[in-house]
C-alpha cells in the first residue's frame, strides 16, 4: 500500500513539475508550485523524515504567499 501511495505521489510531483511549462498565467504557476511543495512535504513524511516535511511545508507556504503577493502587484501575464 505504501509503495503504491509513494508511486502516486512521485507521479504527481513529475506532473506538477512538467505542468509549469504548459501555463502562461503566473498565478497558475504559483498555485502549481504550492501544490508541488505540499506533495513534496507528504513525500518527506512518508520517508519518515518529519523535520524535512515540516520545513518544506513552512517554506512552501511562505514562498507561495510571497509569490502570490508579487504576482498580484506585477501582473499575471509575462511581457
């Protein structure tokens, strides 16, 4: 069961990493980055490394909020 869950999470990591190249909207890319960070923290938790999982979640949330703020100030479409 754990192996199937780990395989699914790693497949989602690859999918989120590749989906960044599909979108042109910066807000979508920031949301995908937040999802990537959340999935990565779950992977660390499954690998029995809770200190890295907490660090990944905290930094991921902080950076996502910071990037959403910047995107709302700068604009959603790149020039």
